[in-house]
C-alpha cells in the first residue's frame, strides 16, 4: 500500500516542477526504473537535499543513478566521516541524514557512526551496497553481513532480497528514522537489486504493514500527578535531555521554569534548549557538571526529567542520586522509564504535548527561597577559570571563542577534555547549536559532524572545538572541507596527550601515564595548510583573543591550534559511581 | 521470578535475529525460546520463558515492545496459560534394563518413536511437568540424547494474532 502511494507523493512533490524537471518525473512514472534509480527517486521525493557517502564496487549503480539527480553529494574521505557528517546534518536540523557506502569494508566503516547516532537518538538513513543476491553468503569479495552486524546499533534494518519490496522498504525506513524516538536505520541493497528494473505495477505488498501509530496521548492521571508533584515541591530541579531538543520545546520549558521557579540542568544533548545565560540555568549535571548544579540536585525535593536517560555520567550512584527528591520522568520511550533509576511518577508521551497540558494546569508558584538558594550556590561555587600563567588555559580559549561567537554559532565538539570544557564554558542559547557525541563518546566525531552541520546551514557560523587525539581520528575529512568550500572554524586544543584518560590515570591510577602521552604529534598548523586551510598557532594567553578574532572573523575555513599545558584537568569532577556531592579534590584545590 | 511471554512478530526475514540479539545484548536470562507460525502465516509467535528480578523482567517486556517487528507482547505468567512442551528422549535399553525402561515408559504413557537394539526413543508431549517427569523417570537408565522444544503457551481464551 505504502509502496503504491509513492507515485502520488511524487506528484505532489513535483507539483511546482516545470520544464525538463517535470518531463523527467513524468518519464520516471511511465518507464520502469531500476532499484538504484528507485532509491534516488524516493530520496528526491521526500526532499532529501544532501547525501554523504563514499562510492565502491557494490554501489556503482546507485552512484550512477545519483549522477542525474539534483541532490548534492558530499564525498567524504572515509565512510566513518560520511556517516558522522550525516549525523551532524541531522542533529543540526532534525531532518534525517542520509549516507551511502559500499559493501564489506565500506559498510563496516559505518558501524561506529551507526552506534553514535543510535545512542543519541539521531535520525540517520544508511544505504549500503551488498554483493548480488546470487553471491550472498558465499564470502564473496567485499562481502560482510552488515545486516547482522548492525542489528544492535540501529533502530531497524533491512536486507533487500526482492526488488519488488524496495519501494515499500524505502518509505518505511525513511519514516522510521524520525518516528517516535529517532534513530538510525540501515538498508542493505544487493547490487543486482540496484540494477533490476522495478515495475511499479507489480510490487510486493507488505502483508503485515508496520503501523505508524500516533504517539499515545499522555495518561491524564500521570499528568495530574506530575503537576501535583511540581506544585507541592519547594526545591524543584528540571533535568533536560535530548528529548527536549528533539521536540523543540524550549519556549514551553522557559515558561515552565518561570512559572515554577525551577533550577535547570541540561545534558550535552539538551544544551541550548534553555538559555545557558538564564539565572536559573545551572548547566551540565553529573560527573563534570558545576558544583552548584550537583548541589542543587542533591538538595532538591523534585527532579523533573524531561527526555532524559538518567545516564550513569549524570546520575553516578543510583542510590545516592537526589536523595531528598521525588523523581518525575517524562519520555516518549516507555523502556526508558525505570531503566536505571526507579521513578515516582512516569508520564509517557510527546514532550511537547505533555508540557502544554501541564502548563495549562500549573498555577504560578514562585519560590523566592529556592531562587535565592540557587543564587547562593552559584555565588559560593563559581565555575572559575584558573588564572592564566605563562601558558594558555584551555577553558579560557574556549570561553574566548564563545564570547566571539556571541550565541550565533553552531558549536561542534569532539570527545574528551575539550568537550567537557566546551560544555562548561561555551554558551548556547538555542537548541541544535551544540552538537556532541554524548552517549557513545566517539572521538573523531567532531570534524565530519561539523561538515554535516555546515552543509545543512550554509549561511551559519559553524565552529569545531577538537583535541589533538580526536582530531587525528578523522583528520582526512579536512580534504572534504576544502573540496566543498565549507567555512568551518576549527579550534584545536593541543595538550599533547589523551587528556581525559591522562586525568583518570593521574587521579585513580597513581600517575602511571600508560600510553596517553603523545611523544610525537604532527605540526598541526602545517597539516591544516597542506589541506588548504588558513591556519595559525597561539601559545601565549595574551594573544588568544586576536587569534580567535582572525579564526572566526576571516572568510572561509580556518584553523587555530591552541597550545595548552598537558596537566590541565577537567574540574569539578565526581568520580564514576559516586554521589552528587563527592567532588574529587585535587592537591591543587580544583574549583 | 519467571515470566512466560508470548511475542507476536511480523514474519520478516531476520526477525529471529532481532529477538535473539536483544536477549543477548541486554543480558537477559532466557530459559527457553520457541518460535513457530500462528493461524496467520504472516505472523510468528515466539514464546519466551525468562527469569530475573522484577524490574529486569519489566524491562524485558518494554524492550521487546520496542522492536519494530513486534506486533504485541503478552505476559501470560499470571493468566494461567495453556502450556505445552514436546521432547524426544533416547534412553539406554540393553538386556535386563530394557524391560524396566519399557515399564517406566508405559507407566508414564509415553509414545515410542524409535526402537533400536540397545536404545529406545520416546516422544513426550504435555506440560513442562510431564516432560520433567519423563526425564527424571528415564534418567536412571541413562539418557543418551534429548531434544526439548521449550515451552509454548497460549492465554485462555486464545488471543487473536493481530488484536488491537
């Protein structure tokens, strides 16, 4: 049924098309198209504008079909780069990111990207080539069972074995990526399916079609219990997660906070949904959250989790998390309720709907004492950047970038210390403006994700903060930046080591720095120049502001290496599995 | 604690991999798994017996509901479901012990499926208790091989395959 409805979708998409475009689409309806052309036709019909990918033997027909299409293609330099770029595209827009890769190694190179998108609920459609159905299962050249491999790291996946099922699969797969809780979906398409003509009049209907049911309306009793919990609370904390970004509920969240004087903490995936500079915004909770955020959680009598997973990096010790608080959890995914933490009230539904229903029922309830306490906590335990000596403090460099961008940039980070400093010191006040691999913590995510974000937002300032470890994991994508002419601004925090692991070794492994210190690093400035970027290095604190100005203010792609000391740590820190008030104190005192 | 689940799935290729994969990657304790067609041949019923503590078992149900191919998950544990299991047991039966083994087989009302000079194969059909009884009764003679299907279960009255 779905498959047959495609021509009509096409018709509506082509409503405004004229001249050769209309002629081409009319032809498309009249003449049977092969599998590869069917894929491209479908992607055009749903409005896909960019595909990220890398060709290979098993997708030559697919790329041949793409040759005639108006869809832009970003040629990455590694399939991992391609899928992270599709992910960055999706994170910055909410629209599914599309990635192509060939069979075997091409497909297996997508694995990390699929897992990254899966963990952070990002809609990505991956289409891989596969050896022909006649050779499947015989260990042919470049054959890998990506269907089997990707089962645990996708929302759903397909191996197309009958060309007549392809149109239905495409429609279902694309819709699945963003339906309910978003996630990556993979379609493995054998080469002969790509070359077989598909007769639109002879499709294989799905006998038990997937029903895309609307999100159930929230249970009113649960909703009333939530409103009641908020009303009687004296010290409420709003804990925002990726669900708040996905549902774009920032405005209602601001209303809720102002109605109820709630303190707000936001995970990496929610950063920017609620403005970082709001007096009630306490930033990141958990392991590297501010002391005031974690103290507010430990003092609060109500944790209202909106679209969160109660991740171990936030919660730490489950038994000691927010000991005085009732916990209310709102999520679209029933399986998240009680997965890690028992909750008192669970509301299952679309966050937008839950919030608007709750706002109607909530009375204004000001809590001056709690506001004052929150202000006290902020004043007593400020997030202070250590004073600069001769060397640059990485936090100060990131703060300088934040100040220069003034809330206008999409910031993409890699993974490690610089990621946490970015979360702490880079101010975001809009959703989808802070893109970071939170759940999986994928080093090498940053540069390709920035490419995807810039492709999706051509007129926008896109900055990447990366580290000398992460950057080299997908450094080849600098070629993509230059080839596509993307004006990405890259700040590399170079501490000559794998800083986050080094920090753990310092704190918990008796300073035995096993394999975390880079005795050799390339000359990053030269490296960036070789790839065609304007590049410079900054080594003294006094020159940071000027260098950041040249980085952000200039035209085109630019690169700034910031040399920082090896032994700078991310503080405050709550060691893994500890309670919210167990701040790790260093001999330096921390902050 | 134990749960008997009935999982109705779309009969698509790979659906068993999705179900089995979920069990392994989330570390659930599965005692038995049995899959087969239903009255609608596009739908497969998977009966799963899982053990664990309360919250984990609740998670199992929710995680299965999340699988795209899953149409519905029913927890039959407290419904006093109709259950059944099938087993083939080959037992040693030589010399004098042969008569004794046959005696037990008759006593339990088991059906002989194969007769060899030194062994007998019986078919047990019944509840899990019937199968356990047969296993225990034949154990003293030496069980040479055994195949059990795992529990299949239906709620009573049977739920339609594609209910709401």
